[in-house]
C-alpha cells in the first residue's frame, strides 16, 4: 500500500501548498490557482483512498465525490473569474 | 525490496512532478506562466487518476479540470491586461508564520493518512457499492454512485453549476467575441465540431457501463462550443432567448421531476423502479449533458449575452409588439 | 510476433514524443517549436495507437483508437493554428 | 372564581397595555379617541384593582403562571405588598393622565407620548405584581425601555442628553440586578417572592456568597431608587415634561427601585435573615447618607424641579431606611412612606408644572407672590411641602413618626433619630422659603412668560384639579390614617404578614 | 413514507426553475416559492414535535451507501427560522425589487438560496453537507453582488474566495473522516467516532473551515463589507441565516458527531475568540457611521456570543444542564436571526427613502417613518438582550450556566457586550428620534414595513413568550450521542 500512501501524502502536500499560496498571494487569479491546486490535493487524497491495489475493484464512492467536487470547483472558479473581470472593467472605466 | 522500489519509481516520479509543477505554478510571478503550468499540472493529474484506476476521473480531469478550467483561466488573462495589480507585500514574519502553519497542518494530515492507510486496503464502501451494482441500472460503478446511490449530490451539484452561471450572467456583459476565422481554421472547425459532438454523445452513452457520463460529455460538448467561438461564432453554438433558459433548466428540471415522479406510486424520492433505472438515468444524463454544456459555454463567454433579456426587456418587448 | 511488432511501434511512437519535446525545448522561435511539436506528436501518437490496436486485437477497439487519433489530429491542428495566428497578429502589431 | 384569580393580574396589566398599543396607532389629531382610551384604561384598571384589594384583604390568591423556559416561570402574584404599590400607581396614573392631557394639549407626538406613558404604567404595575425575581427583572428592564422615550420626549439636545444619562445608569443597574438575580436563581433553583423570605431555608449556602449577591441586587435596584452615589441620573431627568417627572418621582422609576429593595429584603432574604447576614446595617447607613445628602443638595438648588428632584433622592431613602431597620414599626414607616411620598411628591411636581405652564416660572427665585396669583396650585404645593417636612396632620408626619418609633424599637435610635431630625430641619430649610416667597412676598417683576392673562381662572381644569386632588388626598390619608383600607392599615397588615406574627 | 422531508428542498428548487423560465412572472413565483416551503417546513416541524426525528433515505438506499435526509429538533428550529425569515423578506423584496432590472435573476437566486439553506439543515451526510455549503456560499455571493457597486463586488469576491478556502478545508476533513471510518453518514459516524488523532485532526480542519464561513474573530473581516454593501433583503438573510448555517454545522459536529472528542481546551479557544468578537464587534458597531455597517458589526458581535457557549457546553455532561445551555444558544441564534433581518429591512427602508444610511443624519426618521423606527427599536431590544425578547431569556440561561459551570471569566464579557450593544442601539435611536428634516414627508405604512415589523415582533414577543418550545424541540435528536 505504499504507493497509495505516497499519493495520499502528495495530496496533503498539495493541499497545504495551495492554502499557503492562497494566504500569501493577494491578487485574485493566483489565489484561484492556489485554491484549485488545494482542491486537487483533496481530490488526490480521496482517489488514493479508493484505490485498493490492482487486484481488488476500486471504491467508486470517492471517485463520484471527486467528480462532484471537480465540477463544483470549476463553477466557483468561473464565478470568481467573472467577478474579477467586472471589477477590472470598473477599474478601467 | 529492489523490485518494490522499482515499481515505486514511476509513482515517485509522478508525485514529485505533481508537487514540482504545483510549486512552479503557484510561485510564478508571471500569471500566464502560472496558468500554463497549472494546465500541465491538471493533465499530469489525469495521468495519476488513470494510474490509480480512476478512468472516469482521468477523463473528467482532462476535460473539466485541466481543459475547461484552463480555458477559463487563459481567457481571464485577457481581462487582466490593463488592470492595476496591487500586489501588497506580505511581511517576512507572516510569511514564516504561514509556512510554519502549512508545514504543521501538512504533517498532521499526513500523519492521519499514515495511520488510516498504512494497513491493508480498507473496505469502506467499496464492497457495498459494487455489490449493489446490479440493482442500480448501470454497470459503471461511478455512474451508479453519481446517478443512483448519491444522485441527490449530483442534483445539488447541477444546482451549483446553475448558480455559478447565473452569477456570471448577473455580474456583467459577455466578452467581445473573436474575429471571423480564416478558411483554414474554418475548415478544421467543420470537421472538429461534429467530431466533438459525436464524441460527447458517445461518452454520454458509454457512461452506463464504462468510463464516461454526463459531466465528461457536457464538457466535451462545451469544448465544441468554445471551438466555435474561437472561430468567430460569438454565440458559441448556444441558442438565444427562452431556449437558452430552457437548456439551462433542462438537466435539473428533469432530474427533479423524475425524482419526484417516482414517488407517485409509493417510492422514496429518487428511488427509481429497478426495471426503469437504466433508462431513467440515461434520460437524466442526456438532459444534464445539455445543461452542463450550456452552462460551461456561458461561463466561457464570461457574462451576459445580449440575448439574455431582463424582465424590463421582456416588458418593453411586449409593449413594442402591441 | 505481433506483440513484438506492437511494442516496437509503441516505443518508436514514444521516441517521436521525446524528440518533439526536445524540439519544444531547444528550437529558437515559436513557429519552429510548433512545427516540431505537432509533427512529432501526431506521428508519435499514430504509432502508439497502431501499436495499442495491435496489442488489443479487436477491430472495434481499433476503430475507436482511430477515432481518438483523428480527434487529436484535428484538435492539435486547430490549436496549433490558433497559436500561430495569435503570434502572427502580435508580430504585426 | 378560579379563572378570575388567574385572569385578574393579567387583566390589570392589559388594562393599560392594550390602550397603550392602540394609542400608538392613532393619528395625532384624534385626541378625543385617545383621551377616551386613556381614561377608559385607567378606570378599568382602578376597578380591577378595587376587586384585587378586596380579594387580597380576604386572603384570596391571585396568581398567573406562564412557563417560559426550563427553570424560568413568568409569575404574576398579588400579595398585600403588591396591592399597596398597585393601588398607588393605578390611582396616581389616573390623576397623572388627566393632568398630562391638559399639559400636553397642542404639542406634537402625543400619540407616542401616551403610548409610552401607558406602557410605563404597565411595567410599573407588572413590577408590583411580579411573583418571582425573574419576573421582577423583566419588568424592571421594561420600565427602563418605556421611560426612556418619555424622558427624551421633547427631542431637544438637553432632553436627549438627560435620557442618555438615565439610560446609562439604568442599563448598568439592570445588568447588575440581572447578574445578581441569575446567580441567586442558580443557587436556589428559582426565587419566588414569599412573605417572610425564602433564603433562610437554604442553610447550606455560603453566607458570604449571599452577601455578595445582596450587594449586587441592591446596587442594581439602588440605581433606580437613586441611592447615593447612584443618584446622578435623577436631577438630569427633570428635563422631561412635568407629568413624566411627576410619574418618575412619585410612582414609576424611583419607587420601582425602592419597592424592589423592599421585596428583596422582606420576600427574598427575609428581614430577619438579612439582619442575621449583617447586610441591613450597611444599607441603613447608605440610606441615611442619601437622606442627608439629598436634602443638603436640595438646599442649594434654585431650579424648582431640581430642588424637588434632590428632595426625592432624600425622601425615597426613607423607604429604604424603613426596610433596613429590623422591626415591624420601622417596616410600617417605610412602607407607608412608599404611598405617602408618592402622593405628596406628585402634588409638588404637578404644581411645579403648573407654575411653568401658566407663568413660565422655573426657578425658586421667580416665585415671589405666586400664591395670590395661583391660589389653588399654591395651596396644593404648600400642603405637599408641609407634608414632606413632616408637619402633622399631613401624611408625611405618619411615616416619620413610625420610622422614629421603629428605630427606638430596634435600638437604633442613636443614629436614626438624629438623621430624621436633621433631615426634617433641612426639609424645612428648603421648602419653607418657597412658601414664604409664594405667599408673603409681592411679585416684584412681571412673570417670565404669562400665558394666562385674561383668563377667568388661574388654569384649565385638567391642570388645576390633579394637584388639588392629590393634596387633599395627602391630607386625608394623614388625618384618617387609622381608617380601614388606609395606607397605614395596609402597611400594618403587610408588616404583620412579613414578621409572621 | 417520509418523502415529506424532500419538499422543503424540492419546492424552492422547482419554483426557482419556473422563475428562470418565466422571468416576467418571477415576482409572484418568488413569493409563492418562498411560501410553499414554509408550509412544508411547518408540516415537518409538526411531525417532529409529535413523533420524533424523521429520516428519508434518498433513492431507497441504506444511509451510508445512499444519502439520508434527517430532521430533528435542532434542524427543525433552524428550518423554521429560515422559512419564516425568508417569507417575510420575500414579501419585502417583492416591493424592494419591484422595478429592479435584474429582479428575474434575483428571484431565481433567492429561491436557490432557500433550497441551499433547507438542504443544509436537512442533510445527514458529510459530503452532501459540503455540496450544500458550496451551494449556499455561491448563492450568497451572487446575491451579495446584485447591488452592482464596486464595493459590493469586491466584498463578494473576497467572500467567495474565503468561502472556497473554508469549504475546501471542510472537505479535507471529510476526506480524513472517510479514510478513518469508511462512511459519510452522520448517524453512523456519531456512533463510530472515537477520540484519537483522526478525529482530532478531522474535526479541527472541518471546524476551521466552518469558522471562516461563520466569521468568527479573527476570520470575520470579510463579513462587514459583504453584509453592509449588499441590497437590504440580501443583507438580511446573509446576516440572519447564512452565517447561522455554518454555526449549525459546528454545533452538529461538536455536540453530536464528535461528542467526547472535543477537548475543553479547544472549546476555550473558540470561546475566547468569541469573547473577543463580542467586544470588538460591539465596539466597531458603536463607531460605525453607517446604519448597515453597524448592523453588520453587530452580527460579528452576536456570533461571538454564540461561540462563547462552546466552553460552557463542553464543560457540561450530557443531560438536562447541557440541553438547557444548548437551548439558550439556539434561542439566541433564532432571536438574532429574526431581529437582525428586521433590522436590515428597516435599514433598507430608510436607505430607499432617505437615499443614505448615515446614522448622524437620521434625525426626524421617527416622525416620517414611525413604523420603521419602531421596528428598529424592537429589533434593538432583542439585540441588546432586554426583555421581553428571546435573547433576554437566552442570556439569563447563559449566565445561569456560567454560574453552574463556574466559568466566571466570561461574565465581564457578557456585561461589556450588553452595555456596548445598549450604547450603539440607543445612539441610533437617539438620532432617529431627534428632530430633523427626516426622510421626506410623513408616509403611510408601506407594504415593506409590515414584514419588517413582524420579524421584529417575532424576535421580541413570540420568542420571548413561547421560548419553551425551543427547549422542548432541542432534545429531539436524530444522532446518537446527542440529546437525552
């Protein structure tokens, strides 16, 4: 199971890398990148939880959860980008 | 021992590349570079999903995570031009504090993961989910979870998508489109768009028993729309006016109506009759695909199209028509 | 025997990818980079796909793989075109 | 009968609450309907209180309970002490309403005023009928809320300032009271007001803790009772319109504080138990200091309402003093003063309001010869003032007499009698000069603002009769102190029940 | 047979879709779509009060594999608050937005917000909670930027980004829970979770995420600009309901799922932060120059009170004492919900009539808008915690619990907070009752004034006199470990 653990730990590292960057950057786009990386970290943890070796069938529940999470993340990113764009427009007006 | 570390090698490389790419994307001062690195990160992640036997996710990640997010971020770079960046300086002390905090949290999370995963593969819901598969109406376990066991999550997730798109519509007008593409590109598009639509249809249909499903199909369909917009079709293949509204509503509406409909003869909410579940799921997924695609394309267009009328517009139209 | 052929095909495909990547890194300007990348990758992917189709053996799978290749071909052609057009326009301005 | 015993306390509250709420929604110009509502409410309340008096005298139980939360009950309960306060406030509310209708004629925001006025009386009556400490705290805070808009009524910067100061003091006091009440509540599991007190049953409780809680409660109540040094708001609050001042000083706010102190000593701690704890002597000392301090301050005020305000500071502490001396006679003195002071002080404020209204007189120095110009008002003022000094046969004498007797009975004559005598002398020193000016000096200058020139009588009826009535009442309850149902009789009844004789 | 539980979620969702399809009818679709779930919620409450917790296994799958909706006392109380507040605000909004250009979108989002709130209060599955949290966050963000001003957009964007950080942090906690216990069903988790590293780390992550969303000091900074710059009906629900949703989840986690895992030290940390929030928020409210900003800071302070209950709750063993404190907490949260929404609606009326909400220039308001001034006064009474409001009872019980547990240290905070609240409310009332030009000619009672005053009356009278229902409902728990 060490591979799975490796990925799970990578997920934890990615999550905290993202959180760290989200806290340190103060412009919107880098923050969104950071949050997306964080999300990827969480998803990686979920997916490594699902993996049970090559012989056993995987656990489909975390996969579904990640799929849901992925779509939610894209939606939120799209909204944030739209807000950001409108603010930029106002800056330029 | 040797052999084990050999089989570990690709995983180690993948993990290291993931972290390296993430780090590079996040620490880059050049936004464009950061975004491109992030897309690469997403694609690498898709490989990791495949490696971890999650082909549905690999597809979704490539299409949605890296693909559409990437497209959204790239097109957002256009907006950044001309805007004033006010990058405040973070003091050294708080930088250290944040680093320390992140390190501690990462260690704690890692520790818990170590504790819970070092043992043999845990059962969790895997067995249960797979054993109920025959009652779910589909043979792809991920689709079974998404549209049957945890269909309610998916319903709400579609609502999340709708909300985000409404937000995009409310906030401002859409971006300027692109100039009409030249003959070469138009020729390519002529081939590419139908192919993408066919692919989306295939993904939707195949989702019942193999990797694929509404989200992957919707994203692929949205990709077709984006290609159209790049070629100069400002509407990106979307319908206008009322039909646009209907296409946004279709997925959730049908989902909800099916969910409520099955309660009429005594079932619980979303409890499909077993004989019907396969077809019901396909119907729901088809509608959802259309809605997801419409939503994603609208998000890419970045705002309210001119054809999206306000209540006042409708009232005025009525006056004009009289 | 077929397996061997398939393997050779796959590995030569990978080699194309490899050279494409080197080209991306080493060539001087955008257009030549694109040139190296698309040519090498499309051909590389084609070789890999033929190899995989041979390994798989069923005609249906081969058809599917062919379609994938077609899709990628079109996709990369479109994106390469867009990138070069963009670069061209930028240079003109 | 069962239902009546439940509904009577509620009815007494509603008889002013419902008119109050209705009045809020009346347009400004519908003064007839408003007057009708006001008077109807006051009369109904008077009627209901009459029934209550009769019932309580015959030892009937009037009680309403409403479960609010685990351990918290809203209890209205009529015992002899509540009846004393209820009847005082009901009677004086009627009189003050009539006075206020006359006083505020043609001024803006009357609907708002009378709305809050009615709520204020509702809160006061609620205080009187509160059957446990929790309910008492509820009405104590409600009283604050209802009186704030009355003090701020004029909306002038001074009025707002006075109201703000009032609020600062009372919110703080309310908070202390609440903390003390919750603490006691937590220790005992609920504090019902029971004649003779309840705390002596909790032998296991730490005595020091009970002393601290007593301090908290008295501090909280002392703010409204204007005990020195918590009296600062009272002179500031005199910016309110005269009927409000009358109500504040005679019935509502200061009385609520004094009544609360009486409740805490007699019906929560039990006067014997409180004496055992040793907290009464401290309270007595504070009361004595307040009595003297208020009188001394009153001496130096030229502003008539301020002089009356400091007089209130001093006089209300007689009640506290009575409660702080162990023994039935002192109790009777304190309790009866609750009524007597109210009747006399309301007379004085009515009169002061009349002086200001008719002639624009605000200061003592402007009062030369006013007696001949406004004989009715001045006569009433004089009776009130003489009563305050303690000259028989006006009611104030009775209170002081019983306080003195009580002090002798309790063996506290050494310090109480000098305080009483000194205070009476001081009272004389600040009231007699006013009477002298009013009756024996001739008006030297024209009045500051004569609004009654050309009228046949000194004032319109609604302004003239309230002070005359209350003055007569002060005289009557002094003269016929021994009659049945007189305040003195009633105070003796209470004292009898408190000391379980 | 318990399909009843889906209606509070399905009805607003269905009507949201209708409003999207028929924008010109959106005004009344919106009001009807708010009223229908209220009926459903009343039915659910009646059922729960009569026969205990309800459960709906969605899709007929056993909870664990499937998702269960559950209604117990706590969720019913929150549902009632959200259904009643949204009903009143919807009536108000139908006037407020009567001629707004984007009212079609407003009503859709409004109904989606109700969907999200109800889904959250009913959800019995941790991951589903994450989805509802995100949905709630996104609807709230979009509604908050309907004002369209630069400040409101900026505040909304900040709110969004922080909300995302919060929900991701929550989600990684959920991942650890799934790793450790192999299920997401909250009832099963209530039995399974035992003290240990997994539970501790997961709980702190989830709590951390929720604390961002519920704006506990020092994570509060996003709240005042976001709440103060949104349109009044939106501010009302943001302050009254949306922040409460995160608080509700914290209660669920701390008292039911992770009962026995929470250490006193952790509870004290949260309590201290709450105490700082009380003092700081009240002080900032006192300094605020604008009415809505004052209300927003007051929300920070009021949330602080709710968090100050945590150390009290943690110190009490399960049983009557803890239920007493929990009931007080819920009562305080409910009272604040009603009072603060009334307050924001009244502020909106003043702002529409006067064109500004600068406190110092409100003289004459009481004359020209008596009902609105009355609403503010009533709501103010509840915010200070004076009788006969529900918050008075709640504070009484809070003080009582303080004495029972011997945690004296919080006493000065409550005292200072109450006095400061009194100061900022009466400062406002002083200005409103002062003479001045007012906000124009004297106006008759507007249709938008009635819902505001009704909300204030619920906070001050209904919750004061019928508070015992709260203590009757709170012990009805659907989760092992909580309740009796």
